[in-house]
C-alpha cells in the first residue's frame, strides 16, 4: 500500500488519516495521533521496538545558555490556575562544544515556568539553584557522591525515622561503619557514637548526658572512660563536685587500715609538695601557676618502704601506651574546575573539587597495646594519683 493511496482515503469532510499503514495515524473521533500504531491510546502515542522521540535544533552554531529543545505543559484556565506555562523540560547548551544541561521548571504562586531543578553535563543535580556556589540556597547532588544543602536562616537538613527506635544516620569509612546518630529506646532522646561506646543526650527536663550502647539501645553503666592517660582532657569546669558511688551494698572486704598502711599514710602527709607543670612553664614562663599535690613516684616508694605494692591501691595509677609518629605531607591548594571537553565534545579532564592548602605536620597515633601498635612504636608510661582516695587515706591516719 502506498502513502498516496492512504492519503486519498481521507474523507473530504475530515476523518481518520492513515499514512503508510500506521506509520502516522490520526484518530479523528478521539483527537489522537499514533506514530507506529493505528490505535493511539493517548493524545500522542509512539509505538515501536526501539523508538526515539527527537526534538532537533537546526541552528548551526550553539551559544552559551541557548535552548536546543523544550517540552512545555500549558494551562488555559483563566479563572483559577491561570493561563501560561505551568511546567517544562528544556535542554540548554552550556557552551559551544556540546555540553548540555537539562532544566526542569514549574510554576509557583507568582511565576510560570520557574526553574526548579537542573541536571548539568557533569551529572550534577541542582535543586533550587543553577550553580555550585556555597552562597546560593538550594540542594546540590554531585555525580562524585558529594552533597551540599544550603539555606539561609534555617536548618539545612532533616532526617526523619518514622517508626521504631534506633539509628537514623550511619557513618562509614571504606565500607566499615565507624559511628551513627540515632534515637534511644524511649524514642525521645538523641544518641551519638560508635556501637557500644556512645552517649545519650537527655532533654532540658533533666539536663544530662549518659553513657549509651547504640548496638543494644541500652544504658552502659560504669564502662566508658572519658579520655586516656595518653589522650587527656585539660581542665574540667563544673559548678559542683564529682559524685562518686560509695554505697555499702556495692562494697566488700571493708576493713580498717593496717599498721603498715597507716605508716604509709603518715609518710604521704609529709610528701605533699608544691610544683609547676613543665609544659605550662614552656608555654607561660614565669607566669605558669603553682600547684599542690604529691609526686606519684614518691607515693609508690612510700608503699614499697613498708613492703606494700602501690599497684594494689586504686589511689595509685600506672598507665602505659604506645605512640607512633606519622609524617603527613603538605597539601597544595587546588581551585575548583569544571570538566574540560575538546571541540568534538570528548572528555579531556574530569571536574576538580576545590582543595584547601595545608602545611606538612607530624601526627602522633596512640595504641593501647603493643600488639596493635605498628613496628617502630615507642612505649610510654605515665603515673597518676586519685586525690580523693589519697586524701581519704591520709585523713584515716590522722
């Protein structure tokens, strides 16, 4: 059947049009057009095994930000929705060598065909913004996996877990989970940490932070330390003293001091000294302040003089760890760059993220045991004293 005969079959007063046996079919009764089908089910129905619907710009020279094709969704409602383009999908040339963005536009209360989202030639999805500027509000999802959410005067991100309690956000390094943020078993309070070593933040009704186990979503009593001998906090500021458990129901072997222990306690009273910290003098010179206390080695020697082992007494602390220095090289500043293409549109170089310059430095890694420390690590020791117990010990002999 020829195209001419199909066209000749169209009634003079109108009716269906069939070109080349369904290559193009117009259903006059339903006002539908079929391409590749003579039974169109929608206003435009394209059918085939590998069909492509093409919009072609015949301009021989592309300019920056030039539209090369657009699909519009239009409204003629002059009463409510208003006349105009309510949404569109448009391909826009980014430059003259073929890089193209796909722009999705919608209508808000005041503006029709307002850009809402853009997928650029690098595969970056921009929502509410047209560039990657940190000063522009919107959302940025890059093909590299990076995400940025920018907003002025409000929260930039919300994560919502609607049902059950537990983790809301997980953090991974090289496929291994290293921490998470979640909600506790009551469903009311934030938890932050890594598995069994976590904290729970209680609201203003009680104003407290508690040790927590995110794996079991339960409290951890008397199990988590704050700092280590090799990684200490400096000053602790508190309005009240530290509460230490002293309940008889949790103690055993309650006895008076032996005669040897009493002699050590008396000796300790004479061992109290004033001193200044070496690092404070190095930093502040003569302005370094004077402290009072006992020298841990003197305390240890006082026990040994009476044939006692200071390590058996909780007032005396002996800690060891291993340190290993790692030289971290300097990092040169790198300016952000877009991907580069040749005249034929082939990728020459990938887009580059901005990198802030950093000077070389030495990082000291610490390890609790010799087994986990790398070769070349240096063993360190530090002696300490629990003054609450030491003072109680001395008072007992007065």
